[in-house]
C-alpha cells in the first residue's frame, strides 16, 4: 500500500520565522525553551569532535553528517555559529533517516548565530541527481528523506550546486514534507555543469521553501544555473510550494519549473510572493550565456526529446514580481498543461543583447504565453520592457491585465520604481523587505482593480 505524506502543520508553516543570521560567540547556553540536556537535541560546532564529542552543547560533534546519523524523529540538530569548510569528493549527504508529520527532524542554526556551509574545498564535480551514495559536488544533498526542516543556514560555493533534494524513482521512497526556511544559497557551480542554487527532483510531495534567497549561481558554461530548479515527477508529486523566495543574478533562470512531468500528467508547483530580478546576468553584472527568464513555467515539448506523450505546466503563480531579467519576466516555455498566473508584475525585462551588443526586443516579453494550452492570466501588470509587454495565445484566458486595459500605464501609475529596498536586507524575521516598489498608485488605471498589488 502506498504511503501518504502530508504536512499537517499548515498554520505553523504560514508563520515560520527564524531571524537573520548574525555573528555570535560560541557561548555554552541553551536556546530558549530547549534544555541543554534534552536528549532530543544534538549540537555541532566548527571546533567540535566527531570521535571525542557526544553531541551535547558542551561536547559538540564536528559534522552535520555525524549528528544526522544519531537523530530520531522529533529531534533538533543545532549548528553553532562559524564556517564549516567542506573538503573531499562529497558534500553533506543526508539519507536513511526521516521524521514524521507529527515529529519533524529539525536542522538549524543555534539562536541567531551565523552558520556557513562552505563547499569551496570540495573536489568532486559529480552530479548527484540520481545518487544514493553521496552528495557529489553539492554542498547539501537530501536523498529519499521526509519531514525534515532545515533553516537559518548560509550555503555557498558548491562546485556543482548548493542544495539538491532527490525523491528517487517511486513515491514510496520519495522526499516528502520537508521545509526549507531562511536559507541563503549563493556562489555555486564554479566547477560543474549544473550550478543551481536549489534543486528538487524525483517523487516529492508537500515540500515547502519559505523566505529563501538564491543568487550569484553560475555553472562553468554560464548556461544552466537557476536560482531554483523545481522538477518533481508524477501526478502524485503535489503540494510543492515556494513562498517569499527571491532569486537574482543566476546565470540561467530565477525560478525554473522545466520538464515537470511523468509522461502523462504534470506535477503542479505553487509560487506566491516570490521575486526574480536580473537573472541571466552574472555576479559582476555582465550578461551570462543562459536564457535569463524570471519565471519559467514549463518544459520544451517532449517530442523533441523522444517523448511525445510528456507534459509540463499546471502551476499556480500569484503575487510574484519579475524585473530587469535578461529574457522574459514570465513564460510558459511551451507548457502543455494550463498555468494560472494572477496578480503578478513584470517590469523592465527583456534586457538581452546579442553577440554584437544589440537588444533582442523583437522576441522577448514581460509575459510570454504563446502556447495554446488554456493558460489563465488575470490582473497582471507589464510595464516598460525593453522588448514587448505580452504575447498571449487566443486560446488562453487574458483578462483584466494591464496590456488589455486603457489608458496605458505610466511611471506615475506606480508609487515607486526604485528597487533598492526590494533587493536589500530581509526583515528581522526573514520575511520579504517592506517596499513601495512597483506598488500601483491609487489613481492608476489598475489601482482599483488591484488594491493589494504591493510586493508584500
């Protein structure tokens, strides 16, 4: 009988917060509400010892791998502040242990201490996409594990990528009910072909990313590194969601839902209040060789890959923002199942230049949905792209969007077009920064139709 995995803590998930990472001395003191001697708490520190330590706050272990080998459902692994420099052929590989929907396993920073998992010393470029044995060139790999929460970590410099979650090849052995909160993932891909900040593949249900940032990721060829690659398999791989996440200056796309299919049905993903900007550009500001979409909501038609029955799409995107990306703000990317895009805003996209430095405005859009798959676009705003505002096939629903209304929008239609606050520091609880950027003014032609259009 197939097991069913459900996140039963919906109210908890809606209010997750962990505080910003900040420097703190390694003082021996318990987190509020957790006793130092609690047998369900384990501790890891850069100065710890896997052999001599016992995992207590006074004698911590040195590695997360060691702590995970001892963990039970309901336990918490606290990482003390500092930098954990990873070396050798494999990053941190978590498998073989899971929590339950009532008793999650939690891996997090201790109090407000800043924890860095640094993969610059890893030697492998192996892609652990299907590997049950090691993390390869990824800083952190989760293989067939469920009901684990990971929060408050800085994950950087993996030669192949940052974080990869692999659900394997059947629903029973998949990765389900995991939560990723307040992660900073950046600088990955320096010696590999992937370079993605966060990847999710295989059979996976009810995985949630909340208030994460993924940026400055670039593979060797500068063509493949997305901020987030979310590609679960199969119609049962439902409930995966991203909320309040940001992606910027990744060499390929910000949010990539490419090839989400099982040959017959899509595996829908939900995105809400997510922001993508300047994807397709590198950390130094130069243009990379990737596509540079803000939000990619499908995969190329599978017949081109020898799979004529494959599908992609079926995703729901609400209250998301895409600006100053190299290519399109939002695109169906040939999705064969209808996507729903509501109350989203695209601004100043289509920044692509060809090999001669000329703009490519004739084939780039803020909203690009030319595939006649029944896509639904309602209450969206496109403004001042270097290319064109929107292309929506007649078979798709195109209702109450800025490009279908008059008078046209102008700079005066917005409270602010300055993105400094939006691209800056998050709030203390890890939520998106407060900003008036791209908020519609009350007197604009869409102001009454979209009173809650601020990116909050």
